[in-house]
């Protein structure tokens, strides 16, 4: 299936043409049929000569109903522009074309109607010239008569060719179904309709309702009047929602794949149209089927910041348009550059931001986003519309390798942080020589990091973390006898990392309670229990060994795998339990927590 929206001046025969092509009545309301004028969106479909299906979103042509027209055109990839041969190019022809251009619609077809009443040549020439200057470019034109049927076969063939030219939808993309109609069906509940432009919908799917905290579930799906277990883009769909009240949603809302969209009321955009400095302070933003009042703050010659009256699920690269409803004027199309822009609190911040935006083109760019944001969670980038490779191997770039958890970092910024951390730890050691390192939380605050796991990820030898502090792991800071004793432990037990010296051996080495305490504070030894110490870098190795065992595993199996004694295995496993690396089960077996 492909979906096309009509466009054109009032009373130029858009609905008559759809009716002639499909045999269906697109005007849904009795008032529309009584007045002979489309007021709201209509829907119809037909089979093309190739066997494919075209679904029409029929839009009103009167200037009073332009918001309804934009709600129908917004999510649709192609347009059928209708101009009457006997009237030619008219004001709403121009406004509808300006809207299509602002939205970046690049695929279309011209139908010159009422060709039985006048020579279609002049109207065709004028319309094609107007259209050629927009995003649609040169479009095929067909002269038709909805009354006599002349030209309808040629129009069907042209629609077939248009369908073949459209890019294939991305079925793996997340769903963002802009709602253009909402109603209640007795016995079924709430039903919404919209144009599915990407992704798939299935009965039973759980979706997000934009702006609401509660999930919604797909109870049923219809497309082209038939119940279906699944619908794939591009398609007109009706979605029956389980347990969702009718008053919870309407035109301009959106059904979303959970966790894949950033809801924002603040965006930076590039404007194509009126100069940014000439825009009024308040306009209406049309995106998808939504129409939301916005406050406009010019930044650069063609960039502005928009404050939305309500949050919308927007992505980097989205196309939308700004309209002045008071003047019935399309101010211009916009391309979303940033859906999570920084605040502009300082003097000169707006000018600096304009310089940054001047380099953006609205195409999602992982390297650029990391350079500008420095540190950001991978999930946050995905919700902004920035692709983050997640597959291992060649599909996953170095930029997509998290530095900690799901945190991604600009490489240059991460290197700078590592240098600053070393400097801060050294400064703290000079100012507090008796403390066993700098607290992790103090380092986080000093480096202005949002998460302590980032501090932990920055720590590299000769630094290490012990008891919530970052300090030197080297034994050089220890008294020479203690440092020498630790080196002997490393020499004797380096190839048996899970064996601990017995108490008498510790005494022979010169490691009494005070010496052990100093070594533990310096991070040179790891204390499991009284007189049970290991080298400090064994925990990760222990987890790797235990992960290789059949899960769950027993204490005995762990002891054998680690080649150690019960004296070491018991406190070692208890330490791993406390750190969350392993979990003890009710039957005293354990599993490694991944």
C-alpha cells in the first residue's frame, strides 16, 4: 500500500476525484455532503492496475480548514495536487503547495480536473511552474474529469508509477503513529486512525501514548476495512486500544514504540522561509497531525528556538512547518536540529548557540552529538533519533563503545577527564596526606560528572579505588618494610591469585595487623576477613571464573574452580554477594549476576 494526500483550492474537485477513483465516499459528515464541501479529513482506497493499493487522505480546501488539511498531509509521503482547468491556480492552491514545500514532501502528481469544462493546458502550465519551484520539483500531470471519467485510466497509471518511485519504508524503525481521528466503537472501545509511516504494528503490542505515563495495548488492528493481526508501513491503520478512555487522546496525539522517543517542549530548528528576525513571537507548529502554539526566539539568520505549549515526541531531522493562523500564512518549513538543547542563561549564549547550529544540517550524527554533549547516555541519543550501533564487531564503532554502563563520551573529552582526575587525586594527597585517597563522590563533584560510575571508569593504574576512595595503588607510598612484604606476597601468590597466606606465613613476611591495615588502606592488599588477604586485583578474575561454571553453582564447585580453600572461598563469595556480582539463592547455591 502507499498513501497519498490530496491538496488544492476549495471546490476544485478533490473529493469528486477520489470518489471517481475509488467508488467510496470520502466525506464522512452529513454536513459535508449537505454543503458539498469537505470540512474534515476523509479516507478512501482503491486497487491500482499493478495490483497495489493506494489509500487517499482527502483534505479540505477552504482556508478556514487549513489546520485540518495539515493534520492529513503531515504524516503522508506523497501528494496529489488538484487544480481545476476552468479556474486555474488559486490562493489555497498556493497555500497548500507552500505547506507541502515546508514539510519537504518530495513526491507528487498533478491532476487538472474539470477538463470537460475548459482547456486544461493553461492551468497545467501554471501549476507545473509553481510546483517545480518547490521540494516536489517537476511532477507528472494528468488532465481528468471526475464527471465523465476522462483521464482516469491515465491517472491510475500515473499513481502506479508514483508508488514505484517512493522509497521503501524502514520496517525496523520504531512506530510513531500520529493520530488523525479518534472515536468509540460499541463493544470494542476506543479506536484511533493514522498513517503508519515506518515500523510494524501487531495485535497485543504495548505502546506509549505521547505525554502519558501509562502504556496502552493494541486490542485490534484494521487496515483497508479488514481486521489484521499485523500492519506494516506504509499503511492507513485503525487501532483499537484496550482499556483506554476516548477522552484520553485525539488528533495530534501519537502512539509510540516505548522508550524510543524524546518528549520535548524545547527545540532548536532551521527555518526555510521568512527570515528568523521577521517572525512574530507566537506561531503554530504543525508536525505530524499535531498543531501546537510555540513561542519563537530567533538565534541566527535562519535558526530559531521554539518553546512548545506542550511536549511532543520529536526527533533530530523531523520536518514541520510554522504557520501564522491570524494571517493565514505559512511562515516556513523547519527542520529539527536539536530536541534537547542547552539553556541560554549567560550573556552571549544565544550568539554562541547560533554558531553551533550553523554547522548542523538536521542529519543525526553520533560523532557530532558526542562532541557537543561530551557525555550522554546511549538511550538518550536513541530517543533523540541519533542511531547508536549496538551490535558487536564491525557494526559497533569505537564511538558506540560505552565508557561506563550505557554512558558514551567524546574521546577527546574523556582523555581530558582522565588527566584531570589524576591531577585532582594528586592535589588531594598533598593537601590531605593522612587520608587513604580522595572520596569518589568528591571527585565526581570536582569533575562535574553526572554519575559516580564515570569516576570509577576513569580510574587507571597506578590509581585504584578502595573503600570508596581513589588513591595510589603503588606500594611506594607504604613504609619500605611493608612495601617489601607486599611484593613478596605478589611474588609468591601471583600465579595462585585465590590462595591466601596462612597467619603464620603473614607473620614471617612481616605483615602484622597494623602492616596489613596500612597495605589495605593503600589498596595494595584486599582483606576478606581477619588474617585472610589476597592481592587487590582478583575480584574481576573471580567473577570471570565463576561465570564459566554451570549456573547456579555451589560453594564446593566455586572452591574447586578457583583452586582455593574454604577459608578463602567463603568470605570471597560473601564479598561478591555484597558487591552484587553474585547472588545467593535460598538453597545456598549462587549465580553470577550479569
